[in-house]
């Protein structure tokens, strides 16, 4: 998608969010509009890859709204997911299984799980996703066949939109590291647990109108060589990864979603996880997605000058008071006493929490957002100078920094 189409798509989505009639949607619209302004998008020349040393040109957002409705931010999510997928495929430990007398290696399979669209008429996108995810959770944890033949994989969720009775076509894409898959058994188990999900949510179930009376499950073997995209049984690694992550680049689909569904989605506190490694692939992905490890905090000694005491704050939140009048080496336990407790820094609530709980008005948040944007923009300009000292940047509105007419105040004239 070109730069103009991305900006046009994001602005259309922001206009639709303004029509939703929700304070959260209005604040989200302000964030998306700010992210897509010309003075937030910089084009860089002479950028240097830190690993290879190669130079390249690129486009950079100085501030990110981090919304899945934004065409620019969602491209970054897609890039990250493709990177994780390729890393998993390259670093997945090799496994084998016995087929008769022969030891056969595990292979990659690309699978598409479908839903009975004609039975979901009248349900919002949010509820259709709940039905799908409950079926997937049962399928991946209860199916003995799935657990036997599948070592791990990557799951992504996708929906397409048209103007039929049920406008949504919700389905899941899987990249499985597995043994040989019996497609009929796979269909039976998937249909069984979709039916169980329907009963769980009180929906009416009908036998699928297919020849096998089962839901369709499309399966292709993943191969290294280049394969035609329309091939019935084979798919290349590149195309498999592209299909896994293509859903996030469809941000323009939100332009057609009904306003009631948009309201329901924006007011949901957390967007659902549409990209998820599982099984052995989840373990393989850990080095590229390290979690912050909390190291045990050492006791912090704080001097309370008023009481003439030393306070030792422990990692579990308790604290001891060393009273010089008793014995400095034998601490006396101090119960929860506000007079002795060291000051704690309150965590700032998110914009979503403050807007949805009426702690701040939309006008006040808009001013706060602009001030925050200015601060981050100035910081990012200085950061880019440190990362790429020889590069030149130009904003889409024509302003240059680290160039001939630098605006950062730190570059010499004519850099």
C-alpha cells in the first residue's frame, strides 16, 4: 500500500470512529489522526544497518498511536510477526516419528480452519470471534489426535467482509510443525469442537451442507522451493508466512465494519491476540521475544531523619526499622505504618482507563496528547541523530532535520 493510500485509509477510519458516538472511539480517532500527520512521518536517506553496514532509505514514524486501525502502525505489527515466524521456521528443533519401520521427520503444514458463516447471521464480529476462539481452545487442548501429531505451530486469525447476510467470514490460519495429517480426522475433530462451542454460547447448530457433512479444513504442505500461489496441495515458505501475517495489513477493512461493531471493539479493554505461537514453537520463539525477568530486589536502606532511624525496605513490600535507641544490629519489625513507609510512585493510568472511567474529558486528553506528542517528537529527532549521524531526514511537510536546514538545534549548519 502506498503512502497516500495508507494516510487516506487511516483518515477514513478516524472519520468513522468519530461517528461511533463513544468517548473512547473519539479519543482513538484523535490518536490515529495525529499519527498520520505529515509532520510525524519522516523519510530518511543514508540509513545504515547496524549488523551488515549496508545503507538504505526508509520511512519513520516519530510517534506511534499503536492502534490496529492505523495503516502505519499495523504495518509494523505485520513486520514483527513475519520476523517471528521466519525465526521459528529457521530455528525449530528437528523432530522425527516412526511410520511403520521408518523414521520420518516432522514437516510444516499450512492449515485453514473455517466457520459455518450461515449459522452466525446476526452476531457481531466480537461474538463471532469468541465462538471461534472457544472452539480453537477446545480443539488444541482436548483433541487427542491434534496433541498426538502436532508438536507446535503458529495461529493467526483473519476475517473478511462482504455485504451478504452474515458480512463476516471469520477463519483461522495455522502453520503447524507436525507429522502426516489425516485431513478427514482433522475435519471431524474441528467440527466436533465448533459444535461444542455453539452449544456453549447457546447457538443453534446444523449439520454443514458439505459432501462429508463436516466443516471445510484446507491443508497444504509447506516446501522450500517457489510454488504458484494457486497450487492446490503445496505452498512455499514465503507464501505461508505472508498468508499468516496478511490480516494485519487489511486495515482498510475497518472502513466497512458497521458502527455498532466498531463501538463494541473499541470499548473492549484489550484487543484479542490474533498472532500466537503455541506448543514447541512457543519455546522456539522465546529468544526473539524475551520477557522482562524480575530480579529480586535488594533491601533498600532509607534514612528517616525526623525519627533518627534507618528503614530497610524489603522486596516483598515489608520494611524494618533500625532504632538507634534499641540496637542498630537487631532490627525491630515495624508493622504497616504510613509514617515509616517510604514514598511510593503511583503508576500512571492509561488513556483508555481514564477516558472510559470519566477521569478526564476528551478536550483535556486532546491537549495532553499534543503535549506528549511534541515531547516525544523532540526526543526522537535527537535519538535519530545519535543512531544515524550521517543520515539526512525530511518530513513529509517539507521540514528537514539533520539536513541543510536542521530544526533539532543540535546539528551544525549545512550538515
